[in-house]
């Protein structure tokens, strides 16, 4: 379900947070479309935090620390990467208003990025909104094989360590399904969301002043 918001300068970061708390989120038709519309899917995508699928090959990549992973070091560049065309995704829904809103949320401490680096080159990452014990994944990108998957592994480890209970992916793609994403009906999602909003979680429970190693991340996922 979606509702068109054809002229909404009144949408502020505070309004956006209230929308997430109600189970809705904004999108745009394209990067060039200045309007925003609200979306509330009948079937909502989530990744159960203890249900992330990490293949043996991906685990080797994570454990080997081929990439360096940081958080909140290059938020603007991550949004730029998510907005850029990629194989299989020529169009983007991230327009200027969405960039500005989420940058403001980042400045408020409610929006975070995970960056994946190959040396000094940003090769992947993701960003999303943190509210209570819920994290709403917005978008991800990669310029090197497995870079976005590595970002997701580190994100889930951070969410588990910080006491989060809900990872919202909005929709489920085949890519996300291979990583453990499932669809839940709207009523079930709202119950999960209400529970998550009733508590506090700490996105910075893991170190932010140094990269978390792949071994550390995997140990959290497996409970070791």
C-alpha cells in the first residue's frame, strides 16, 4: 500500500521517525522526481537476527578480513553509492529530499552507515534507521564481490551485540532471501515493531573507533 505525497515540505526528520514507528517509510519514483510517497507493504521483509544465512565461502571472506569494515565514517558516500546505478538496478528511488532527510537523521544519531573498504577505496556499504530496538535497512551497494554481504554480516553482529530485536528490510529480493530474509504479514510485522519500539538498543555497543574484525563478527553471529 502506498499514498502519494505530492508536495510535502512539512516532512521533517521528526515526522520521518514517527512514520517508521507507525510502520511506513518513504520512497521516490526516481532520483529526478522531487516528490515522495509513503509505503506500507502488505508483506514486510525482515531478517531474523539469529537467522542470517552465511555460506562457508562468505564466512571465509569475512574471517579473512579481505575488507576493512567501519561504521559512520562515510555516510554521505554510502548514500551516493546506494543511489548510483548498478548491474540489475539502473534506476534509484533516492532523490535529493531523501538524501537530505536521512543525512539529518544521521546527524541526530538515528541513521547509520556501514562501510566496506578495499584499502582506501569504498567498495560497498549500507545504511539504515535506528529506532528503539529496531533497525530499518534502507539500501546497500557493492563495487566488489561480496562487499555488501560483508557489510550485512557486520551489521547483524552489531545489532545482536547492541540488543536489537528487529531488522527490517522493507521488501524481500532473491538476493536478500538467499541471506535469510523472510516475509511476514503486516499484522505480524506491527507486533514485532511494537515490541522493538518498547526498549532501548545501542548501535555503538561494538567499537566504533576501530574496525571490528571478521572473526569478532562471526563469533557474535554464532554465539561463541
